[in-house]
C-alpha cells in the first residue's frame, strides 16, 4: 500500500470516528446535566421541609448565613460536590453533595475573608472526613494568602458512622487552629449546637460569638451531667450564651439572632488586620484629631472613693464614639475592646471603677491578658486607661491562683512590642501600677491626669502601717501628709515614670499624635522558641 493512500485514509473521517464524536458529546451533556442536578441538590441541602424547620427555630440556613456575612455576590464556594466515603450503616445510599458544610471565600467590606458554614440540615452538620478536609483546605489557603477565617458552627458533633475518621478530622482542624494562631485572625460564631470535642476548635480561635437561645456549647450534655453528678440542668443553663458570656468567659459576645450576629461580625472584621503581616487598617476619619474633650476635665470625682464609668472616657476618646467592646458581660471590673483613633484601629484596656472599684482579680487578669496578646500578635496599638487600687484580696482569689493569673497580664504587657500609650486617670497602686502597661514594661508614652495617685497603696492603709499606734488626730495629719507627698502624680513625674501630667481634655489629641509618631516603631524580643508564660 502506498504512503499516499495511507495518508488519504488516515485523514478521511470514518463512520466509526463520527459515532465516537456523537457519543462523546452525549456523554459530556449527560455529565453536565448530572453536575447541574447535584449543584441544585446542594443548594437545597436537606430539602425544603428541613429548611422550613430551621426557619421555624429562628435560624438561617448555612448558605443564608454566608450570603449575609459576605458582600453581595462575592462568595466563591469550594468543593460543592464533595461526598463522604462511608459505606457502613446504610451511609452508601446517602451521599448528599457538599456533605453538610459550605466552604469558600468572599469579601467583607471589600476585604478577603475565608469561611465555613456547617449545615445542620445535612446529617445534623456532623463532621465527617470529607467535611473536615473541606474545612482544612480553606484554612490552609487562608494562611497562604493571609486572610481571616470565620467558622459558623451549627453541628451535632462527630459523625458516629465514620468512627475514628471523624475524630481524625477534628484533630486535623485543631492542628490548623494552632498553626494559624497569631498568623491570621480566627473567629467562631456558634449558631446552633456545639458539643463534645467539637468545642475545642472554637476554643482555639481568637474570638467566640454566640446567638442567644439557639446556640449551646458544652463538653457533655445535660443527660450525661445528670447521670454522673445527679445535677438537673438545662442546655441553656449548662452551655447557653448567657452562661458563656457572663459566667465562664468562654464566649466574647452574644447576640439576639443570626441576623444581628452576622451584621456585628461584619462590623468587627472591619477593625481587624487581615494577617500578622498586613498593615493595621486605617479608615477615612472625619472626627478631628485635635477635638477637645471638656467632659474629661470633670469625669473623675474629687472624692477618690466615688466611682465613675470608664466607658464614658473611652467613648469620648475614640473616633465618633464608636467602641466595639469585647467580653462586656464578663469580668466587668476591666474593659477591653476595639476602637479607632484618627482612623487607626486601636485596642483599648481600662480598669472599671464602677465594678469592684476596678480591682484586678483572676477573671479580669485573664480577660485583659488574652486581649493584649491578640492585639500584640496582629500589630494593633494598645491604649491603656488606669484606675486600679490593686489586686483583689481574699482567700477565694489566693486559692484560685491570683498570683499565677495576675502574672498573665503582667507577662502580656511586658511581652508586647506594639505601640503602647498609657494614661493614669486616678489610682495606680502597688503591683497593679506596674502591671497596667507602666513605663517599666516598655510603655512608649505614659501620661497622668492631675487626679492621678501613683503610690504603693492608699493613704489610709499606708498610714496604719507607717504610724502604728498613733491617735486619730495624728492619723488624720499623717494621712494628709502622705497624700501631699505620694498620692499624686508628682513623684512619678519627677522620676520620669510618667512623661507628662496633662489636662484631661487634651488626651485625645495627645494619644492620636503619639500613635502617629509610633506608627513606624520597630521593637523585637530576644530570640526564643517560645516563651513559658504562666498558663
């Protein structure tokens, strides 16, 4: 056979090749139809009946939550068609696409955010191996690009049918929580049940928000508690939003419903840098930096035993009086939260004189330390407002380990390398003076108001120790002498422990000016594998 004939035959379309072409086209169309069918099934996860039941409980679906969280039309989903691999206990016949969690990324106020949303309508949102792999994928990618991760939790826990594979999935997620800590912000929102081992992923994240009445977190449920300890307790009492925001301190804020929680989450994300390498976000500011705040000249009572509200000072200082308070219902004797000054995000910490006189106790120390370390990890400057008479005395505090827990706050401030501006508004007594971002803990700028009292202790206690056995008239005279010599800002000012004694109404201008100056600050700690803080 000639080469010319072979070439002719090879270029001529045969009936067989035409048939193959038609067959391939039909197969492709069939695949596309199947993909489209599965996508529609994923979008209606659980079916209309379960979606309606979710709405009856006052809860949104997994996809509705993501639609509210992200800017309109920006969410890009990953692994919509993923399925579990379990074949035991009849699971081979139940393979819904997506497998009970929606994952992907989108924009919040134009900035990148990764998120996963557990779908209670599919296997109760239980975690499977496939489910965990989807979550791990977006966490890995978030760390690569430097963007926050948000977890919307609504799950019955581990998928029992998968046994150890489900447990392995949790451990994979936990490991990524640990590796991402201090690298990208991690926020958990509990929007349904979260029980057993599942609670430890949120516990490893930076912040936990909850929804009142519909969300619960606990290691073991009421039935197990009853069988082991014979205690009768409801889900809400054991692990509801009120319990965890005001008693245990596990959660940082609680909201009335899914809608409010997601809108507040958007607002909160707007304060945060995208990662530990990203710049501190700066928003256009129309609140004048040099705005005088005459309210501050009279906010501190002349009588040092009278209380006032530190939140009045904080809101007067920040841009447009906007302050996102963290842990508002827990350890109320200290206030922490995020605000802006001249458009820059700042972390604010202040003792609260209207609760326990602003004393530091175990809960306040842990609350403050956790917040200070978060701000330091992500380059957020710290503004500290001090009115602290000392650490709270008593056997409960001593037996509970106030020495160790109080040292956490001391450690956090001493370790922090971000810009630190401190204002002493009234009392700064004893060791608590040192702890609250003093000049000795590498405070950058430390101010005192004329009402400040920097001393080892209050005048009455000091006189009782120094002049034991004196008459009441002598005690009064000695007390006045002690106040004149020590219970004022001058001893600290002449030693350079405060940089200036300022008029309170100028505080906002002073802080904004200092933060601008310190925006180029560079400070690092000695190399170490990691510190051994007093946990």
